[in-house]
C-alpha cells in the first residue's frame, strides 16, 4: 500500500527520501516520482516502479537556483539568466552535469536536466531534504502524466512508498525543456508553459528547434503521454466516425450545439474544456484518463485554436495520438 501524505506530513516524506524510498510529489506541472538523486539504489527503484528503460534520463529537482553550481559545471551565463528569470517555475534546463550527478540518473549522458518546481509543499520538501530529488512524471512509462494524487495512485499504488498530496496541478502539462550545452544556440526539446518567445526575450537570441531530427527527450517520435484507447485529433465534429463508441474532448466554445443526432448516439462521454490553451492544458490529462475509463473505441480531441500554450498542447496531443 502506498501512503497518502497531507501538507502537514512533509517531514515524513523527507524521512522516506532519506531512507532511499520513493515519494511522489506535487509540482505546478504534473506530479513527479521522487527519490534521492545521490542514491543509486533509490534511482534504480524509480525506473523499476515506472517500468521505464534506464536509458531515459531523469530530471533532478532542486530547492533553489543556488543549487545549480552543485549539480552542473556550466559557466554559461545564459543558464543563470534563465534560472533567475523562470525558477521556481515550469522550465527544465539541460546542462553539463557535475560529478555529484549519477550517470544512472542521466541515462549515461554527460548532461543533466535541472528544475526548481513552483509548488509550496514540494519547495518545503526539497528545502528540508537538502539534496536533489530525481523526478520523472509519476506515471507508468508511456502513460498520461498524473495531475492529481489519485492519478498517481491509479498508476503506482503499491509500487511506491508514498504520495504527497498537493492538490491538482496548476499548469497540467510537463515543463518546457531547453538544452544549453557548448557555444551553440539554446535548443528547445519540449514546449511547455514557458513559451519560446518568453525565453527569446530574456536571452536576446533565437532558440533552435530540437524537436525534429533525433529525439533527445523521450517520446518525441514514438507514442508517449498516451491513454490505452487510441487518441485522434479532429478538426471539427464532422470528422466523428459513425459506429465508433467515441469519447470526445472539446477545447472550443459552443461546438456541442453543432452535434447532430447520430453523432450524439455514438458519443459515450464528452468533456468540454476551456477554449484557451492554458485552461485546456490544465484539464487535458484528467480528461484523457476519464475518457479512457469509459473504454471507448477511440478518444477524439477537438483542440483549442488559440492561447500562449497552444504549441505545447498540440505537442502533447501529437504524442498521445502517435502510433507505436
Ligand atoms: O514538468 C516536468 O518536467 C515533470 C515534473 C515532475 O518536474 N517531469 C517530467 O519528467 O516530465 P519526465 O522524466 O517524465 O520527462 C523528462 C524529459 C524526458 O523526456 C527525458 O528524456 C528528458 O526530459 N531529459 C531529462 N534529462 C535529459 C538530458 N540530460 N538530456 C536530454 N533529455 C533529458
Ligand atoms: Mg514523463
């Protein structure tokens, strides 16, 4: 059984981490699966609990930006500028690792992903723990990331020691990831709530898009972030299939009124999410999980068309709908 810890039980979560145990923790993006980043046995348990291949590197979560120099040997001024501007927040920086970082955490890479999450409970957890905490999203490998403690339990109950319940995640999808290694441009590996133009404004330079070509962040080309039922992104309700038992997620205003009779018969579940991409992102993963629980022949998604997080939302939908 996995224990559910409340806001007044942070000290117990710290003890579990110190003993090499696994504690899922809330962040503003999604819940992470935490373990002591300085304990290889604990890190190995994270891969095991998730069913994640060990070549997929883990993000190390830190209490504050001052810890950067402990976990990375970078001297790149762009790194400190981004950390200062966006931490705590939904931005992960991939930088050259220091000796403090285990190669087990980085999947053998010489770089490490670092992030200071913006969630009061977890900041106090990291503060009291004192060290780094590895934290992949707290779901089974390839599945939808959890945005509540209940989602964590649905995937990992009995496989981890505890989950610290910090309520539903504010942002709802994973952090923006950029890589800053060497003298080249800053490379975007995963879009998120921190938008490219915000990063470019602070850096005074243009980002390079690392999403095409070889996939350095997991799940870029193959199916990932996916429920069990196939997901299909549609452009309008006209694209609904006759006969399919459909779960429908709508990210626009007033589309439901346009559904005619046979459409309604085949739609076994519908959720209308906010038309703005940020509001849609906040509800998306919970909607995918609930839609999935109805065992539809497919989950159709009519995405939002505007908002600063549109790029990030479309990225996650593309991954959720990728085959294989
Ligand atoms: O919002 C988030 O980033 C959440 C919360 C818990 O912080 N974490 C998260 O972790 O999404 P995960 O492991 O599910 O996704 C991290 C991504 C993976 O695709 C991984 O391959 C990539 O970051 N990554 C981590 N370290 C890397 C490295 N050194 N080089 C390239 N990619 C890296
Ligand atoms: Mg993940």
